[in-house]
């Protein structure tokens, strides 16, 4: 089967969404975030939104057989790392305007399949192995916002639309003196605290830096000025940072972008080798509840969920001023990836598939 | 007779021989000024993508004996020394098992890597600056020679080198003997915060307490301090980037496969030879930065690998280099093609041994008779034992801390200075742990849970101290060539003459005594064994001391104050050939107890300035 050909069709199938979305989102008046409290709520949603992308990307990464598809794995991994950056950036803004980031709570961390928090619900995000279908979802998550789309805080169609509403509110409320950016400076996650992928942590202490943080998020995800590159320019004379949407497109089409390419040209660079036979045949959206308490499969799934839970707890503490918790969270990240990979060696009992991580939180996570 | 037609390159601004750290830095600095540069590299290159990196990591994982060159098998056309080729040298019978012909009387115990990236492909990445007194050994202590420049003249270049390599360290915790931190650092901070101290170093520091040891009639306090390292850590918000002038804006530099991804150390514990996440600096990064600099669409820097320089042609009239002859090979065993490279300036940055060899082959630059002489290393005497508490070695970088107490002191007029890194990998270097001690236990008939318990008990208590001992230049320690010993390309192999002086051996004797004191205070049972059957050993006062090579090749084309005592001036310009620079560790007249790569990198920045000046001064073709 010619997968490249097949996917080209899928990419084309996505494109009409631009138009469809435009029709859906164009209103007479942009949705506004009315006040400081609402802005804090929306930034908490932003945090949840960024968080919700990490499990599907991590699962996709873990589903690539160790030692194969290295370039593809590198791309998925780079996107996943940048989603962590985005989460940190959202937390920095939220902290600066006096909020308290929440992560380790049921309902905050999503259950899969999920729709992106507060989005228009036009698509679902599943926990699934890397596949054409998964990439289609990932590209939908990172879909560039059409040029003439209004900002939209609730029921947004693209992430960019959502952040546009946040940026608009930041500027408006800052000008009116309704928000300040001097809360909890000690909670700001600095470059020295953050294990960077591409991109940089922005310390938020003014409306300008808050806007810079939002722009970093949008540009890394969707690209800049409707080009393929995050910064829209060559960086340090070396390469360019490709936006997430286009990185996933590279994998889908099995070809790299090169300098000079545009969204219209698609990738015209080197061949990106993708060996689809070396992805784990993981069952989508597994649940620990499928197995009885004495089933060894239940035990390994519970262990993986426990790690996810501990990771969220450490991260939350880390974003609320306990810096040493940020460092403590790193081993949990590595362990989570290990456990997710290990689960993919365990038969699920369904149609020759294997298990995967389920990212479920214990009932105790309802209350903090 | 028909004249041989030899393909000749176009004329570059500069031709550099060697794509290691020195050559890379010179290429980058020249390209930053718009100069066009050709780099010739004798060895192969690993591919600059994930697969390429992964394949060398796999090669290392698959190697039975884990030695520095395990990930990088040699090419027959550009062979390299390997520590597995060391063998005892009998009188009059040189060891020519490997690439070197070791004439002795002692073995030079080190290797190096002939490939793009040079020895940064397997270095441990300790990035120590030299001490001010290291530059003036003759006037301070009456041994060795003085440098023509002092520490102060190199300080800014050290800062450039630390930025380029990406050094993690903590100035505040970095105590150095005889050094005034104010004038030594001038308010400097490293680009990144220090690597965390290893647990074994913390425990040793705690157990050693306030121990003082007598050396040469003076008491010295044993101190444990962090070691600055060329691996990515946490950016230091106080760091001011010397290039941009910006504070707190430093980003760890990227991997060779992805220049934008600055991986940081995660404690994979195979730094030497290879960091699987590429947190450790390699010269590939600098070469990538250099090659990204373009004039129009064309890169200013061209790198030709598998190109072995074999001869430097100079003019009989004015001594200027006219071209460099080199052999380009496609693969091992296939016939190589003779070529010529032309430039306005020529830089030999091929490694202390290779640079000396090429100069000797070309029979140039040796008015002083110092070429190839003064070959030095840090002969490293190890002492090892079992601590009375678990110290959990084999986690994190190979060394995060050292005892710098004996890097300087009045004793240096009698015996060599030494630095004492605290090895973080148990007995890996001292007794081939974990494999060999494990095999010994099995050989003793242990198995099952008894074996497991024994391994858990002993291996968690393994401690090794490294006595890295300073050498000063001796005329008899040298590289020569002999056309009876040729490599497959027909190029003479290096002949190594090497002997440890009493200046070094006295330190070995004192070192064992100091080690005993430290072990006793720290609760370590000594397990050190030296033997005359060790390929690298020396005797002193009737006792045998074994040592290892440290991979620190220094001194073969030392700089100096005039053309009678040295091969180059302090800008590394050859006294005898005005458009020829010899850049690398070979340039250092002495090197104290600092791992030489950082100083080498600093000198490459210094030389680059002089080269650019030369090129700009003589805009006409004839330089």
C-alpha cells in the first residue's frame, strides 16, 4: 500500500476544515474574557490544554520500537518536550497574575478519549500508537489558525484562537490596571529550572513578557505568519524550528521540509524514513478496569498510573513554588516513559494487541 | 617524462589540517570574519543524524572491552593508537603492535581518535583552566620552561573557550591553591551551573574532614571541590555571554544531529567515551556552527574527511608554505588519490603527535630542534579500595569532583604537582570493574544469592583515586619518524620515546603515602596492586608503581620567546614559516595539572586572532 499517497489524501481531507472552521467561528464580536478572574480560569484551562497533549504524544513515542525510526522518534519527542515548555509558560503567566496552577486532580488531567479542554469538541484525542490516524489527530491539535479567524476563548476551534483571546485579555486588562504581573516571582520557572527542548522559558513579570510567552506557544505549535517555521527565520545560522503541525506532516508524508518550503509547497527536502511495521500494535484507550484486581495486567497498569499521578503531584508542587519538586519530577518522567514502553510488551487479550498507558488517576485525586 | 598531474584545490583563505576542537574553533572564528576555509580530516566522520549517533553508541555497547576508542573503530588508512595495543617493552625491542612504535623505556599509555571531532569524540570533558604558576615553572620552581605569555593574557580566551564548549561549573566553590579568586576570575561565572557532586565525592569529603598531609615539610589541607565540565547542565542566570553581552540568556548548545536541542546531562555514566544523549561537547558542534556560516548560498567552510595530509611544501626562497599534499581515500584498501590543497595561510591542528609527525615528514620548522620533543602526558597512578559504607558509584559523570590541594606548592621544585580526581565509576579504570572483579568472584566458585549479595556489597563500596601527575618537557620524550615503519598509506608511523623522570616518580612515592592517609581517615580498605607485568609501570627506590595514560598529549611543538628555544611564537605562528600555524596541545610548553583541552581551545581563539590579522593585513594574494 502506498501510505504516502494515502496520507496525502488525508491531508487534503483536513484542509477543508479551515473553511469549515471559519464559518463556525466568525461572529460579530470576538468572545472576550471579561475580567481578571476569568483570565486566571482561562490560563488554568491553557495549562490543562497543554497537559492534555502530553499523554498522546508520549504514547506515540513509546509505541515506536526501541532503536527504530530514530528520526521520527526524535520529531515526536521534540514536540512532546515543547508541550511541556508550553505548560510551564502557561503556569508562569498564571502565577504572575496571581493564580495557583492545579494539575494533580481528576478532571484537570484529562481522561481519554478526550476533547481538548473547553474546545469546540470537533475532534477527540485518543491514547493510541503512532499511526496515520494518530498523526491526523495530532495535526488537528496543532492546526494553524486561519488568517481571518477571531480570537475565541470558549469553544475555540484551534489552540491559536484560544491564545489569541488570552492575549487580547492580557493587554486589555493590563491597560485597565485590573491585572498585575508581580505575583509570586519566586514561582516563576526559569531557564535554569527547565530541561529544554527547542525553545526557551520566558520569565513573566510584565504584560510584554506574558505576550511573548503566548507567542512562543502559538508559534511553536502552528508556525508563524502562516509559514512553516516557528520563528519564520533562520536561527543562529543553523536550521530552523519547524512548527509542530509541520513536523507531524513530515512524518505523515515521509519527507522533511527544507528552507524555502511553504505550507503550500509541503515538504520538498530529504526523505524521512518511516518504518510503519516497527510500531507497537497497541490497543487504543486502554483502561485498567478491564482487568480484575488479581490480573497481573492490572498491576502493571496501576503502576504506570501511579507514576503519572506522582509526576503530576510533583509538577504541581513545583509550579506552586517548591522548586525542588521540579527536579524530583524528572525521574518520574523517565519512569513514566519506561513503564509506558513496558506495557507495550504485554498482550491485552484483545485481537493480538498489546497494552499501553491509560493515564488514569486514583479516586483520591478528586480532592487535593 | 610526463609530469604527474595532481589535482589542486582552489585557493582558500586558510587550509586547516585536522577537524578536532582546535581546527574547528579556528574554522569557526575565520568563517565569522568571512574567510573561506578548507578543513582536511584524516579520519572518517560519523553521520550527523540520529542514526549516525545511535550507530556509534551501539558499537560502544557491543564492544567487549570498553576503552576510549571503542565507538570509533580505526580506518586502516588513518590508523590511531589504542590502549588495547599496550604491551611491556623489552630492552631494545620496541612495541610495534599497534599504530605507535613504542621505543620505551616506558610505554606512553594514551590513545587518541583520528576522526572528525578528534579526541573530543571520547574525552571526559573536564575543563580546567591552568593556574598562574603553571605558566612560569622555570622562574617559580626552576623546572621546565616559562611560557611566553601568562595566565592573564589567556583569561579572555579561556572565557571564549568555555562559551564555545559550554562549561558547567561553580566559581564560588572552586578553591585553587595559591590562587586569588579575585584576580583569577575577575567576577566571572560559568555559562552553566556546576554538575551535581557525586555521592562518593560527598561522602569522601565528609569522611576526610579536616585531614592535613605533610608534603616537603609543609602541611596541606585535603579539600574536595567540584570540577568544571564541558557538558550541558543548568544555565546560569548570572552568566554574561561575551558575544552578545547579554546576561542570563545562555542556552545549552545542541546535539550534533539537532543543533537546536540542547540536551543536558542525565547521568548515563558512559561520558568517556560517549554520551548517548550528547550532553557532552564534541567538536562536531563547532564544525556545524562553522559550516552554517555562508557567503550567499555557499558555506564558507568546506570539510573534507578521509584526507590524510602527507607533506607540507615550502618555498626555498622565503620559507612560505605553497601547498599541502594529501591523500584522499574512499575506503580502506582502495587506492588513495594524491591531491594538493592551497591557501593563503596554513594551520596544522592535527594533534600533538600527528602535527609533529607531519612537520618532521616535511622536514620543516625545526630550527630550534624542539620539534617532536617535550612530549608530555599526565601519567596517572591509581589507588583503589573498598569503603566501609556504600558510596554507590557508577552513577553520573566519570568525575564531578577532585582534590586540587596539590596542584601547586613549593614542593614543585622537587617533585611534580598532581590533581586528585575522585573517580565516580568505582574500579572501572583501576581494576576493569564491573566485568573483571565479577569474573573473579565467579572464578572463586561463587554463585546464586551469595554472589548477588557479594556483588551488591562490594561494588557499591568501590572507590578509586586518580593521581594525575604533572610532567614537564624533557628533550628525550619525543616523537620521531623512521621510514622502516610505515602505515598502509605509506606514511611513516610515529616512533614514541618515553621515560618518566624522577620528578614524576618522587610524586608517585609521595602519592602512595598520601593515599594511605586519605584511605585511613575515610575508612577505605586499600586494594591497590602494582605489578611489573603492567605495561605502564615505573620503579623508584626499589618499589613498583603502575600508571595509566591520561590521553593528554602535550608539548611537541611548543611555543616560546624566540626561534632558538621553540617551534612557534605565542600566537602559534611557526618561527620558520610565516604563513604556517601549529595549533593544538603540542603548543603548550608546560600544562600543570589541568586537562589540556580547555587551554588548547583558548589557544585556538588566540591563534585565530593572529591569523585573521595576517589575512586582513595582506589582502593581496601573496601573504
